[in-house]
C-alpha cells in the first residue's frame, strides 16, 4: 500500500509497518491514524503474512498524538473513531504483532506498543506518561494496560507524576518481553518474528483469542473456554501433520490449515 506517513513491506511471512513521520517523532496526525488502520487491515487479510512488526523511523518509536493539530475539537469522538479502531485491530488480529520500540514511547505511542502481543525495547527506549504535564489523563487503553501490569498504586503514581519508565523497568514489570542493545534491535526482532512465523498460525490465532478474555475468567470457566478453542485445532491438518512429524522425528511444517 502507498502512504506518505508509513512504510508497509512484506518479506516472506513477515510484514513490517514502520511509522514514518521522523520529524515529529512519528506522532499521530489524522493521516497516520487512518493509514495505520489500513495497513493493519491489509496485513490481516493477507493469508501469507503470519507476523507483523510495528516500528518507528528516526530517533524514536512514537511520541504520541500530534499536538500541532490542536485540541479544539471533539477529542472523545476522535479517540473512539480514529484511535480505537487501529488499537482494536491489533488486539483482534489473528496475526502475532511485535512492537519494535526504541527511543521515545510516549502518550498514545505507549498505548500502541502495549496493544501488541510482544514488545521488544532497545536499551535507550522509555515509556513516558506525558499526559499530566498537559492536564490530561492517559487514553488509548493506557490506563488499562498499566493497571494490569503495575497494579493500582504503582500505575496511579506513574501516571499522576508523569514518570518515565526505562526499558529495564518495563521488563521488570512485564510491560515488555525483551530489552536489547540499540544496534541489535532490528536483528533480534527479525529473528524472533521469523521463529514465530515458522510456528502454527491457527494455534497462535487461537491463543490470542484465548488471552483476550482469560483474565476475567475463573479457573472453571477458563478450562471450559480452552476446551472450546482446542477442539477445532485438534481437527486441523496442521495438528495431524505435526503429530506425524513428531513420530518421524522431523520438524513440522505448518500451513495454517
């Protein structure tokens, strides 16, 4: 797809979406909000794609909303109609989506990263809650993510004091999966993406579906939900072929069937 504000590329089973407004630290204007949704939809409908890498160009991942657009408009409607769709597209996608985060991960950029399934941060990356500095609360799901990751007291403190969380702090609190040197970020994320892409796409999609609601279930409900999701997987060609490969002591090839 063509865009003036992001780059979309596909290499084998891995799609890379790069926010490309480096002069504004990839902050979100209306065009980027619309084009990111289109890019995620394009990746979702491409059966050859199994993993999506989401990253930013230039010095940082994403500085949040572009304040140059001003705030004299219906922000509530904008959040619902322009931000929520691409965040939910990540959440509801059947693909594994990896955030490759370096430098500034601020405002809605933090919400974007935390919406992804896996977050890999460079050592120079940091999560910045800039909202208090301009008299706002976090949006784009950030309150939910931080409450879940940090607990109510630490999350409140981080937000109300406008704190920065270093990449190492994010790792310690489970906000990210891995911290790597800046010059290794691209290589490490690509290797992780290719490893995941070689896995079972039906099972990965099912795992995402399971994880969307498992935190709100009790144990009995979780077991029942697992049984519902597991049944069609056991009937898939991928599962049968993988079991055959296991007995032949061969590496399985998953085709998503």
